[in-house]
C-alpha cells in the first residue's frame, strides 16, 4: 500500500470547486434552519413548534427519496445540482420576504407561521434530490483509490460549513436581525450556483437508462438490504441521530434554561460542528479504516453519553464542552459511514443508495427534531434530551451484541483493492 497522502483529493481542481459549492450550500442550509428555529420559537414559545419544523421537511424528503435516487441515476448530475440550488434560492427568497415587516405588514402570526412551514416543506422536496445528486457527482470527480481521502475532506468541508453557518446565524440574529440574516443566506446560495458553472457536465454511468421506475427502485433497496455492511452502518447512525437530536431543543436551552441569548445560542449550535471538524482534519492524517466497525460503535456510544451530560447540565461551558465532544464522536461516525458508502456502492447505483441513506440518516435529523419536540412537550426538555441519549447508548450496546460480525469490519482490504485497480 502506498504511503498515505492527506491532500490527495485536493490535487484535483474540479473536486476543489465541488468542495466550495458544498460549503456554500451547507452553510446556507444550516444557517437558514437555525434562523427558522429562532423565528418560529419566538413566534410560538412552544417546543412542539420546533419539532414541526423537522416534520415539515422530513415528510417530502422521505416520501420522494427513492424516486429522487432513481432520477439521479438516470440523469446528468451537474445539471440536477443546478436545479436543486436554484430551488433552494427561491425558498430563501420567500423566507426573506416573510421576515420583512414592510411585506408582511399586519398579517397574523399564524399566517406567517403557516407560510414558513410551507417553505420548509418545499425545502424538503429540494433536499430529497440534493443529497443523492451530491453523492453521485462526488464519485465522478476523483479516482476510486482516493475515495476515503476525498470523503474525509468532503465531510470536513460539510462540518466547517456546519460550524460557521449556525454560529453566524446566532450572531447575525443578534446583530442584524432575522430578516437580513435571510438575505445573507440567499447570497450564499447564489454563490454556490455561480461556482457550479465551472464544473462541466459529467457522463451518465448507468447502463440501464430508461429502466422502469419500480424496477429501478426495487433494485436499489434490494442492494442496500443485501449489503449488510451498508445496512448496518446506516441503521446504527439513524438510531443515534433520531434519539440524539438534542440540537433541535437548543433554542429552549439558550433562552430558558441556560439563559445565554442569541450569542450563546450561536456558540451552543456551533460546538458540535467544531468538534467534528477537528476530528475530520485529524482523520486526513490518521485514517480510520483499521477496525472501522468497532470505531463506529464506540463513537456512537460516546455520542450518546455526551448528549446525556448536555441534557443534565445547567452550566453554560459544561454544556458547550458536552456538545463539542458529541461533535468529535459524531465526526468519527460520519467519516467511517461515508467511506463505507463510497467503497461499497457501484457507480450505476449511487443515486439510489444515497437516497436510501438520506431516508435513514439524513431524514432522521428532522425526525429526531420532531421526536425531541414531542418528548419535550410530554416529558419536559431536560428529561427528553437525557432519554434520547440513553436510547442511543442502549442501541449501540444491542447492535454490538446482535451483530458481532460488524465489530470485525475493517476497510483496509477494500482500500487496497481500489489502489491496485
């Protein structure tokens, strides 16, 4: 095996442009979600309303995911990504107008709230196509032998945007208000569109163009079901995110429990992403391919413990530290999962596999937000967060015992095969 080159993927110009596009989109999307959370909770003061935000996005994202995967495998990827970015830009424009007093005027709070939920729902439609499109385009920009390194950098950029987006959202709400924060989000989405024009169209690698939709969807689901490594990694991460969705309740912690205001909210929201970003840069130098299965189990177990500590804390900096460490453990999980998906997925099925992944893991963020909102309404905020962390820990322990083969997963052999090809 060749000596590890931590910058291998960055030596490809198109991949660097792709990273800038991904940064701009994730930054805009994560910032927008935080601004929406703040605005909705300010309008309602109801924890359940935060859960409804997640539900409104997850319904179309899950419902359309498999169909979106089929479309991605049938169509040219760069063109699809252009359409997704334009769709997001129109949604951001709508939210910008909805938060403008001169436009909203004397409209009732319930009417504004309903319009926000509608635009979040539309964003779920866009997201159903966005995830599989990015995953499929990624594979066309670098050789297979450096997929693990490319996955690390792609995840690092994702986390960097997830650091700066929520942090800037918290500060910008305090400095310039919700309305002009939405204007900034719109600017970033348009920047992503302009950057994407520098990547040329890519070939369609699917040999079954024109394949009936139902047959195509069944093939994608069957592949994921039969590939137990992919199924196990996706399922484990889904459960962790579903029950560990404490970030959805951060506005309550910032405003009511820790009482740190908008700036403290920005710090809390950014803390997990800072931890994940740190571990991802480290992973570029020290790959996680050896004993990947046990590392994935341990990382998600640690994530659950961090959520429990955060839920019980009433001290701001302890809460920040717990969220930071949750980001470290989540970053390890993300790198291993993305490497598994890239190495184990055939080129002609990337859209469909990514769609299944988005149903399990991507949408579990919003389902986790809904679950957190419901349990916070029923149990109280602190109890809901601690319950989610406990369920995560229990799930990891159960998975480790029920699937002993998963503990033995090692990705070095797959990497060696790709390097030899």
